[in-house]
C-alpha cells in the first residue's frame, strides 16, 4: 500500500498511461465535436440558415455530445484511480486526469450553454 503522507509518486509508466488516456479522450471529444458540427450544418432544416445551430436539435447535439464524452472520460479516469488505489499503485495521477477532464467538461458545457441560450 502506498503511504499517502510521503507523497513519493514517481511512477513514469502511470504518468504516461494517464497522459495517453487523457489525450485520447480529448481527441475523441474533438472528433465528436467536429462530426456533430458537420451533422448540424448539413441538415436539410439548416441548409438555408446563416448559422449552424439553427434549431434546438442542433444545439443539443453540439453542446451535449462532446460534453458526454468528457464526462465518461472523467468517470473512467476516476474508476482507474480507484483500481490503482486498491492495488496499492500510484493513483494520484489518475485522479488529476479525472479532474482535468471534469473541468474541461464544465467549461465546455458552460460556454456551449450560454452560446446556445441566445
């Protein structure tokens, strides 16, 4: 078991796995965001409109689809945090990855929600 008081968390392999996981979640989020923007712009209902988010369906898809990916990625990082903690391994890096993804999700939903609320 890791002694939390000493804070000797220097496992490079764990950092590499957590960073790769976080970057993969960010890449998947960017892909989903691009696909939802493309879908919203290509819809027949929005073809003549000057804006991409021309109706409620477009707004919901563009705001919540990438947000859901970030939410699931953050929850996955917290599950990996718990599993690492149970094994007595370095868990702090995974917790940081989870909080990073949660903060990004909150910022994305806040910005998207205020933009869509116009």
